[in-house]
C-alpha cells in the first residue's frame, strides 16, 4: 500500500533533474558495502527528488519558489533513506548545486542555483545517533567525493570554504536559536522521537522555517513505520498527512510518502512473506537480501510484530505493548455523554516526578474520556502534582454526573482518597480503594479491558494523551504465576523503571472500565445508581 500526499498527477516544473545529475556526477555512497563508489539513484529516489524540488510555474505569483516546505518519507528499514537525506544535504550545502530557482529557460523550465549562506541542522534523537546517521553519512560522502576540497569537514560541523554556510550535527532538543537561520533541516528516524522534549524540539524547528523567506527553507523527515500509540513525531506526521487526504486539513505545502506491505499477503507461507517484503521494499528489492530478511521470521524467539513494523513498514502493535493501539484508534467517536449521566471513574498516579490521571467511563455506552491529567514537565525534579486541582476535578465530576463508583489506586494518595470516601457530599460508598498491585485481580481487569478494545465495546474521544499512555504500557508476565486456565498472570509497566514515558492514564482507564463492568453486573446500566457495599481492597 502507498499513501502519497498530495495525490495529484499534474506536472509541475522541477529542479529535480539538475539535483539528480549533481548527485550522480559529484557524490558517492556513504558508509556501507558501496562506500566511496559513485552515487547511483534508483527510479524511486529520482521520483522523490523530482517531487521534492517541484516549484511554482513561471506565470504563478510564487513563480520559482518551492512547492513543498515539508517532506516526509516513511520507508522500511534498509532502503537507504538516510543516505538519500545526506545526498540532499550535500546539494543544499554546496556553493554551486542547483537547488533554488534563479531563472527560467525559454521552454519554461526552472534554472537552478545554490543557497546563499545555508544553515543545515541534521537532527537525531540522541547525541550518539547524530554521529551514526545522517551527519556521519554526509561527512563520509563529502570526504570521499570530488567535492571534498570545497569544504572544511569536522566531526560536528561542515563549513563551506567560500561564501559562508554550514551543516551541523544536532541531538534533538536544540534550543530555539539552533534553527533560527535554517535553510534546510533533516530529522532522522522520527519514529524514535517520542519524548515530549523531542516533540517540542521538532515543532520549534518547524516554526523556524519561515524565518528565511528568501532562502526558501524546507524540512525533510525520514522514518520507518512508528509503533502506534507512542506519540512519536513520525506518528504525528502520518496522522497529519491522513488528515490532509481526508480533507480535514488543507496544506498544499506537504509532500508525504508511505509504503507498506498490503494486508493481502499470507505471512505464514514463504511465498506470501516474500511477496510482502518485495511490496514494502519497492525498487530497493533489487539490491536487498530478501532471503535474509525472510529468514528472520523463522526464528521461534523472533518478535514478529517488530519484524512486521521494520521490514514491512506496517503500523502494528509492538510485541511487548499491552494494548492493541491500532484497534484502539479505530474506536474514536463523538461523545454521547450528557450532564447527569451515570459514569464510573478510575484514578491512578504518583505525587512527585511522574503523573496522575483520571479517566471516566459512560456506563451506558462504554465511552471513555480524560477529565484530568497532570504530568511532570521535563527536567522538573522539584515538581509535585497540584493536589487542589485534582481534588477540584474529582468533586466537579461528582457534581456534573451521577458517579456510580470511583476506583482509586491508593499509593501516595491515601489521605485524599480517605477524604473523598468520607465526604457525604460525594455520597456513601462511592469511593473504592482498588490496589493495582494485586496480581490476580489486576490481570483479570487488564484482560477485560484488552478484550473490550478488541471487541469494540469500549470507545473514546480520540484524546492523544490516553492513546499515548496506552501505547507506552508494556506487558510484564509474572514469573511462575498462572491463572486457573494456566495462562500467565501479568501487569503493565513502563519500558524501564526510569522511563519518562507515562502510563498512569492507561491504569486509570482499566480501573474505570473495571468499575463500569461491576456496575453492569450490579444491574445499574439502565437504572438510577443504587448503593452497594463493595470491598475490593486487601493485601497484594
């Protein structure tokens, strides 16, 4: 399957032929088996460059200016997309490359020339990655090419020797000035840009693009398919492209291309698997080790979800993800909830350094939404949840709706939960302590919620915060612990103990759903709520 934005087939003037000729005449392959050999562009990369460098025609008010200010390429692992970005960066940096319109031929084709004083940040998600990906590829390409004498090449910056201009290696999270003079910028492996500071850095640097209008600045993002629900830049860019296709957003400055293997292939057969890999590979299948890629599926310990994502470029739930995020995304809908409706609440969180969240569930329809989330800002070691705001939100929900039960995990919030439970204004027996560290009850609650997502019994308003927390939740099987059917008991946890990725809303959603399940079992789905004595506490 291919997703392309825009989907028009009209012919536009382009500087692409000159850029392609410049790459193949002057540049070489970077790190790898073809290191130092003359650059060669396959048909697809030629098509990409032609489209990237389309310009407005001579009779247009914006004649000669770039058609696209933002370009996104989503291709499977191993298709040399980083090398393509490095070739583009080399052209954007060189003092003679034909990358901006400086005139027109008699036939109406644009004539290309260089950028004046280019500034080119090549952005990676960590400092280590900035040395391994696009910047290092650019450095090696220029060192080994016939253009090496045109540059002063260093480990962290490459300078033009004449006319000014440079390319720099940046780890994501630059400050605002890092992109203030940008003429071209590249974000590499944006499926790894998941931390809030990285997402903010991306937005900041996109906002810097209009600052140098005369330079006609632009952005290139390259990635493999993102893991759904992780809140990555790649996922956000794809969602934005889909919104453009659907007509929900109008943006004529975006060019986006995504190719994956369609669902028609049977991955359980050698023929179907190979066909899927070929489809996801495009022209790169001509030089890829297709047999080696297919062989990875034969390992009984292989994470097939990972293989499907990186080699077939499909958006699939990660093998360690607790919840089916692609299915979850399909369940978004408009809210059916009205004031006074019967709802249940789930509450989970910490008091310091982490997050606290509340999720509500409409008992009648199973619709969920997020009334409140408080997350520690990055780098704020002294941060504390604003307890008064949390308290006001809880009390406001009890006033606005008919709350059957609030299921709350008590660590860090025991005194507040006790206050809510003892407050006559909230009603008797409405607040229930629900320990999430009880292995068997928690496993059953998680399985119930997992089933609700698969069956579509649960729905939601599309809040990206809840999606993000569900996507961050990792399944952790408890060694040696099994239920009556012999299935392992399991909990959810972060990807690592010190991870900045939050999962508190996921836990709150599970508790809210568990309360809704108990409400239906108590017969209150279509009736006014009635008081029931429940005891769900106990030792872990």
